C-alpha cells in the first residue's frame, strides 16, 4: 500500500487545489510535520496539510473529497474547517497520522 506523506504535498505549497464536486478552490497553504522520530508502528511522521480560502458564507463542509492539486496529484482526503486567526480567510485541515 502506498501512503500519502508530507513529501506528497510539500512541492505543491502555494498552488491551488480544487475539491471535486464543489466550486471550492483553496490554496495549499502549508504542511506541518510532527518533529521527532517516526512513531512505532507508523510508516511516516504524522502531518497536517492546511488549505486556505476566502471567508465565504458557503465554506467547504467537512468531508471526503477528491482534491485536485494544480500541476500535481489528485488525492482522496478528508478535509475539515478549522479555527483560524487569519482575518478574511477560512482554513481547512487534512490530518495524516
């Protein structure tokens, strides 16, 4: 089985990501990787992919989507809105642990 890792997403930071079945296009803003050694029994370090989009009334709902990354892969991931302190933006996270 091939796993999605932080390295899958890191080259695409700053690119647009379209969530199939919706009109939402979000920027892949950053990848936050846990520090330290890989936990026992895990194939990779846990990480979070953060997407950012405009503050809109019809934000992207929590769910599983095919995420088409500009000039990159299409990945099937669970994305959820998260609390953000960035004025004027919504942020969303995909957690891989």
